[in-house]
C-alpha cells in the first residue's frame, strides 16, 4: 500500500460505507481511513472531513466519479 495516495475526502460514515461497497464490487484497490481520534473527540473530522479514500493514482478519476455520483 506504499503507492496509495489520497484520492477523495469523505463527508460522513454513511457515504464512506457506500463508496467502499462500490469500490469492492468493482475490485478497485483502496482503503478508507477515518480521521476520528478518540483523544480529540472528532476534532479533526470537523476540519478535514469524516475521512478519505486512498488508492493507486491510476484509479483517481474513477473513484472521484464514484464519490460524486454517491453525493448526487
């Protein structure tokens, strides 16, 4: 996973679950990271978004399109 880069910011857990499900269905390599930190009680989520999708750069456009479709 060393060649993974942040390709999209996610707004909430619900959006993250849907995007993750679609990416798994399409067999797109990825991982979803939440910015929630117990020690700071979600402080980073307020400034950075709920979390992000990380994937190889060659999948960036497809993932951005998927996230956009989910938000519609």
